[in-house]
């Protein structure tokens, strides 16, 4: 489709629909914030045909800015990288004005103040093996070099790999590849009802114009898609929404509903056990409590592992196992029919 045909379609189909919606809803569109751009690979596209929106002529532009991302006509992302590189260099120069900081502190400032600028929405423009990515990553290396020199107070002529090794910085390409891979994994792990997840199969079948995200998924297909038939899941069952119930034996509820069920269980003489786990700076501990109408008995309260080797979820599962073993031992003696184990994880 030619540029003139696209402009005519926008003028005759899209803009009237937007103006009608604005009249119905009372919305007001500002012409100054409305932009028009034609994405094309042509060397010299015709940008003389304007569209009229709200009585204002809107001329095609060579680039537009959407959510802090600058898009050019050929989607080469050169203008966006140039802008973030300039802002990253300015941030590094501002960090150099801070005196009396140790390398570890300056490294933390570099990660939080500079890399957040350069790596913002990296999956939009970085894809392993995609044409032009090496050139764009080389521009980001300028910020990496200046940041490493700021951390170490090193000379200009020191090689970049040496600076990265001494400053404990991940090389630019490895850092960007990890970021876009995490983003791709999050998209694939979404539920199938999500709009972004629904668009993934259609986007993966494109062969002519491969997006950076498609290039990332193609390069890391074995890591993102396991060989088993079961697809990668989203959040684990214990942190999913309250209405999700997989085994029909576990009820995940909000705090108010859980308190109400605890009161009902105590009134109905249900054998009720309460488990909890905590992780401090050094130790991981669990506690199991048996509560009746008249008394509360602590079954076990002990530290089970070091905090570096046992997380809170593993400790909570260990506490539930202790509660189930205690209930199994007391079942013959107390002859209860129902058992309820309450946990806050």
C-alpha cells in the first residue's frame, strides 16, 4: 500500500471514527499532541500529504515519541539509541560530581540511575542476531565505558573488557540479552486469556519482518519452550488469585474470609492446626499450633535451617508436613472426622 493510500484510509476511516467517539464521550484531542508517521523502507517516502483532524492539518513526521521510545520511519531505532545514550552520558557526568563514594556505592548508583535509562524497553530494539543490533549495542558501550571509569576513577585508554572486569559490570550484550529474555519468558508465561499472550502465536509466525522479541525467542527457543508437552506455567498455585483452586482440597482466600472460616472451624469442633514460617538474616524457623475452644497448644517451634539455604515457602511447606504428621498420630486417639490446616503463605 502506498503512502497516499494509507493517508486516505486514515482520513476516511480511522479519524471519523475517533471524532465520533470523542463527541459521544466528551473527550478532547489536542492537535499538538497528535502525530503521524509512515513506517516504510523506502529511501525517500512522500511526506507531503497531510491528514486533517479536528480542523487541524497534521503533517507526517520523520519520528514520533511513544512512551519514552522514539520510533523512526524505518524502525532502525538509531534516534532512540542516540537519545538514551546522551541521557546516559549526562547521568554518568552527574555521578562524577559526587565525591567521597566507594566503588561499590558508585556501582550501585550506576545501576539504579544510568542503566535504567539505557536498558529501558530493551526488547523493543535488541534481538540476538538481528541486523543493526551490533551497531546499537556499540553505542550503549560508550555509556558502559564512562560508567566503569566513573566507578574506578580509571584512565581513558583502559580497554573496556578490563574496565568491566574490574568494576564488576556485566558486558552490555549479555546484560541486554538477559533483560529481553526475561521479558520474553514473562510474556510466554502469561495466561492464554491475556491479550499479549494471544498475540504471541501470530507474531512468531512472521518470517519477513522479524521483531527483536521474535529474534530473542527464536535464538533461545530451547530455553523458553521445554520439550515436554506441558507449557510453562505462570505464578505458582500458592500465590495465584484467591478464586483459583487446582486440587479442590486447598482453598486460597483473602484475610477476612480466612478469619471467618477459622471461627467456623473452631465452633464445629474441627481439628484445626495453624502453621507459619519466618526467615531472619541468619535462620529459617517454623511453628505449628493446635487450637481448640479452650486452649492453644504449641506443637513445634524451632529453627530448621540457615536463611541462605531455605526460603520462606520451603519452610512453610515443612511446617505443613509437621502439622499433617501430628494430625496422623492423633487421629486414632481423638477420633476426629475433619482436619483443617491454616497457613498464611
